[in-house]
């Protein structure tokens, strides 16, 4: 069974940092693009960042470029999102996702990030 | 950035009725459009990918059509569990983008 389990969310002050992790299992992690997608209550999902299987291609949404860094450890089947200079508008549930929008799509249950003083 | 506009914002229907949801892209996304269903407190669930392909385990009453800039999700006969919010999403261009959603509510 494909599983993606996010962790690392929590409450952080504006300007602070947080590192999210996503543990993957049930599939060959190193074969897939993986992404982070976030969603605030009552709003649609918003794509944040994505990385190709070997890490050679990385994409970011303009809203997080220069502040967030996506990375992966294929040996440990884990995806990361390092979030720096956090703002109130970064408050959301963050989902880890495999192959967004394709027939191989899957995502986790999400981890809540709250940026507030 | 490709903007996806969903209409209507809310659809009020009764169980057994047919639901037709629209998603329009600001420029062509070829057939790289997906549809998701989301219920409160849950992650979105993939229904349709590449415009017309049902995802694994999705009931046959869900169907997708369209290409280029105009897409439709049809639910042929609404079941009680189908009342939810539906989103479209394109993967033809970076950044990946989602529509604003259509809420299907019980009339």
C-alpha cells in the first residue's frame, strides 16, 4: 500500500523556520516526482514545490522561492521541505504528494503549520 | 501562470440528479487536467486524470471530458457521498495550478 506520512508541522513565530518531513513507503520512491502542496481552510490547494526522481530538477512557486528548499533522500525514502523566513500567509496544511495529477498520484494526510506570534 | 476558473461556485442538486462541473484554463493545458473531490477534514482524492481517465477505485458515475482550455466533470447520478467540493488541477505547465473549487450541496 502506498503511504506518505508528513511530520514536522507546528506553531512557529513569523520569521522563524520549520522543517517538514514526508516518509514514503509501499512504492519505489526514487522513481517518482514528489511535491509539496498546501491548503488553508476553505480555500483550494496550492502547489508549493516539486522535485524530480534524482533531484536534478526542482521547481518552486513564486510565493516561496528563496525561502523554502525542497530536498529528498532516496536511500531513506524521505522528502523534506525546509521553510525559512515564515510569514503568516504560510499558515496551512502541508501535503506531501507523489506525481500530482497523474495516474500515479497519491498524497498524505497533511501536517499543519501555523505561523503566529 | 495558468489560471483555472471553475463554475459554478456552488451547485445545489438532489440525490439522483446529474451534476455538470466546468473548468476553464487561461491557456491550453492539452489533456493534462485532473479532478479531485474533497470532504471536510480529508485530503483531496483524485477522481480523474489526463482529462478523462478514472483513477483507481473511482465509480463509473464519474466521468471527465475536454481538452485544450475547456473541461467538464460529470457525475451521472448523485449519491449521498458525492456532496463535497471538487477541484480541477493542471500539470501541463509550471507552476502546477488548481481551480478555486465547486461545492456540490444537497438541495
